[in-house]
C-alpha cells in the first residue's frame, strides 16, 4: 500500500470513522499550508477573525510547528462527499512522521 493510501486508512482510525473514505493531498511545505489557510480565511473574512494562518486556531498551529522535526510532512485531508451529506464531514491538515499521524488541525467539519 502506498503512503497516501496508508494515511487515508489511518485517518479513519484517528477520527473513529471506520466507514468514511478519506482523500489526502501532499506532502506540502509549511509555507504552502499557511498560504492555503490564509486563502481560505480571505473567503470568509470577518472582523473578529485574526489575520494569521488558521485564524482563531493560530496558537494551535504555532504549537504544532514548534514540535515538528526535520523530515515531518504535512498533508491536507478531507472526508468523502457522503460524510459531508450525513453531517459527519471533516477536513484539515495532518502532520506525518514516517508513517504515523502525529498531529492535526481541523479546518472544517459539519
């Protein structure tokens, strides 16, 4: 099984959603992740949202980055369309060390 397929399977376990299929995109650099976050915030710009990567979750993002090691990888993930239609969708970014998901930040859920 390739790395992306393995991560998709692990996401189901990580979020206790064994019947949900996940897609991943990456690996991404920290700069790419932050730019994608800022681009998404631009789409929902509100005066109360801090202008920084991940808005209100900016401090969590800073903690995630501070724990990263050389060789860690970032991937965007999203659950399948069916999960979104059943109000159990989730998306965000995971930090991968080797083949293990070591951290995550959620950017959307319903």
